[in-house]
């Protein structure tokens, strides 16, 4: 079953990293994550992973009573931002939790786990 892992980080840390000033701690955590990602590639459980652009350059498109409207950036000051995602294909929900736990150990940031609806999806 496939799962989407959503990685969140404090907005302050995100701002520092995207300004080209990641801390040594952040670089070490990312290196640990890359080593774990290689384990998932080797086990065949890794599908894909990407970092996301800064929320300030995001656009939200929504329907309003007057039509569809595109709005730039976040609406309020963000304390935590969606920074990355990964897709894994694992045998069980428990394995997805185990993998997310390892990522949290490496990066120190929360991970949201969402099942991807497909042929093998069971709510």
C-alpha cells in the first residue's frame, strides 16, 4: 500500500535553509535522512521524495461565490510549513509508521502519514 509522508518544519528554520544558511545541525540531519532514504530504495519501499518551494511563493486556487480566484502566498504568519513529501509503498500501516518514525528521529520534525487511495486502499 502506498503512503504519502508530509514533512513539516518550523517556518524560522525553513527561512534560514532557503536563504542559503542552513545550520550544521540541519545539514547533519539531512545527511542522516539521505542515508535512510537509501535504505528504503534498497528495500524497494521508496517511490519518490521532493522538497517543496517556500510557502511565500505558493498560490491557492479556490472557488468563491464570484468565481475561481487564485491568491498568492499564505494568508497568515506560519509557525510550521509543509517542507517536503515522500511516497512509500509498504506492506502495512505499521511499516509506514515505522518509516515515518525513523525520519522524525533523523530530522526532528513532524511527519504526517496519509494513505494514497488506489486499488489496494482500505480505509
